[in-house]
C-alpha cells in the first residue's frame, strides 16, 4: 500500500512537471524571439537586442491597441460584475429551477464567437447612443465580451455565495438592517474574495478575446489581439513577439494579482481568528 501511494505521487508530480514544460515552451520561444535583432521572426535567433521593445513603445498604433484592450477589459469586468453578482446570489438562494437557470446562463459559452460577433454587428451595430454609433465602440465590444465573461463570473461567484453563513444575514436583519444593507455590508463583504476573482476572470477573458473583437472593432479602436492578427498577415517582424509578450505578461500579472489578493485575505482571516 505504501509503495503504491509513493508510485502515484511520483507519477502525479512527473505529469505536472511535463505539463508545465509543455505550456511554457511556446511562451519561452516567443520571449526569446522578442529579443531578436533580426528584421524577421525566426528561431533560433542569431543576435540579441532590445530594440523591438523600444519600437513597440514608440509605435502609437500598438500603444493605442494596448490601451483599447485595457479599456475594454476593464469595462467588461465592470459590466460582468453588475450582472453576475445578483445572478449568482439569486441562484445560491434558489431551490427550484436552479439547474435550468444555470444551464441557460451558460449557453453563451457554447455559441461560437464568430456567430456572436456577426449577430451583434448586424443587429445593433448601426444603432447610436447620444449621437455616437455603436459599431466600433468600446462599449459594443465590451457587451460582446460580457456574453462570455459573465457566465464564467457566475460560475466562480455562486459557490462563494453558497458558503455564506445565513445566520449572519439573519442577525443583521434582527439588528435593523434592510435586506439591501445586509447584502452590501455583510454578504458582499464575506464573498469579496470571490468577487475579485470573478472580476479578474472577466478581465482576462476580455483581454484575450479575438474573434468577436475582429468583427466589432474599427480601424480607430482595434484591440491588441486583433492588431496582432492583422500585422501577422502583412509583416513578420519580432515586434509581433513583443506584442505577444506584452499580452501574455498582462494576463500573468492579473493572475498574480488574484493570487496575491487570495493570500492577503487568508492572512487577514488568520489574524482575525488569532485575535479572537
């Protein structure tokens, strides 16, 4: 029995290491190509240089695309939380029709991005808000990204609401708090880690999304993944590798922030339990 347990542990660790290597190899190759001094993308590189990072920073087209991606991702995270928090809370309180509503809310994840992008472009792309046409706007792209980000946010949030001690909410009501005040002062505070995690998931989903953005962005409001694809068709300079590293670095930074937030909250709970 002991030998069998050790064999399973060895196998699991080996598989985990091989999986990490498999995931990191493309990122490592891209990172190396970003430091190439050549004018075209090729591997292995012959000479190292950081000039493409400087050219990326000096290129207004790339910087505008990065700013557009960041703006749309932040808007997507905000819109997803506005919709996902009450939806997840309602699902956690429901007993009947819960599975049906969960399936319904997850449906956008199973619809191809090209279908959603074309549908939104044709359906509401010609509409205007306060004299501003929706097509090509950050708001329309964020609405499209929310269709994918919101179900993921609900999936993260619903278990968090399910772990809330209902007696604390009842105690807040006994002390005179209204249901709305009890939700914001008690419930939302208890699931704050889940809310932050869900918002970061939505942010990453929007930051990486390409297909819907390809149909909904204009020349003046392209996201970084869209500009990457368009630039790949016309050129193959190491600047593409730099843009890829910037995009991947943004994702990893967001994941690192989420993990740091989790450790901070766990440290706070530990200190609170020691204080009591």
